[in-house]
C-alpha cells in the first residue's frame, strides 16, 4: 500500500520565481496538511485541506497558497520566492480532519538561490 | 501562547543504555499528543498518539507516557538503528482542529 508521495523530491529555484509542490495522500485519506521545516526546527503548519476546502491556515504570508483536487491530492504554491523559503516542505495525510494519525511524505527539499 | 518544548536537544547513548526524552507542553484544550521519528532528510514517521493523562503506549524498545503537563518517550536498551530525531507534537480542538504544533525535537545518537 503506497504511503504519502510528494514530488519533486528536490528543487532549486531563483529568488522571485514561483514553485508548485505536489502531494498524493494515502488511499482513502481525505485530509492533506502542509508543513514547512527549516533545518534544526520542528515542522511549522502552513495549511490543512479537508474535502477540498481549506480548514486551517498557519502564520504564513499570502505568497503561500494551496488547493486540493477531487481525488484528494494537493498542490502547494509559493510565489515570489525568498531565500528564507528554503526548507523541507512536508505533506501529511490523515483519514479525517482531526489528524488523529497523520502520516507524512518524504518531503520536498526546496533551495532558493 | 501554545508551546511545545523538548529536552534534551541532543542525547548520546551507548548501545543498551536506557534513557528518556521529555516533551512539555502548554496548550489549552489538548486533543492529543503525538510522537514521531525523523531520519535525516526524510519525513517524520508516526510512532504514537496519546490522548489522556496516565495513558501509555509501547512499540518495540519505545514506550510513551503522558501526564497533564508532559510526555516521556522511554527508550529501553537502544540500538544504533534507533538513532534519529524524535519529534513531539500536540493537537488542539476548536478552530485549530487538525493543526499539529511541533517541538524542535531531540536528536538521539546511539553508538555501538
């Protein structure tokens, strides 16, 4: 049974560019959450989507946006990239909105130069 | 302000030397406390969920316990393959349902 899959695994972008990260949740899971993890820190919550609607947003600027598709996969978009956006971006899926057991993907390592 | 604090930041153990990791939290309306293991460059791997004070869960050499203010992850007779960063997270109810608040983690190194 496939776990949470994220693509791409690594990405290098230039300041000011736009990036799209993708996530496919575990089959049957309807909730997808996005987290940003800077080196040496714990993951920080960005968004939660459940049943294709935004259910929570963390303290991130409007340059960050996301959406969830009918098949429950999700995209995270970041505009006008800054050097400080360099991080590991993690996607977590769970059965329902409560995230009682949230399973993470391997992450996308984004480097902004 | 909600806060999750893990200690120590780093821990080095000899193989077989048991120890405990601590996670203290100041969160109102605790819905659950979660432990994850994270290997370098990988996503966190789910270990346990604890819901109420007094609850305990075990998995192989790991045992997690929960009180009203903190949780402990006990590691019994660790092996080098237990080396990883262990993350603690808490979940709240209400408007932030579904959001996990993470600590910075404890980096565990087990040497032979």
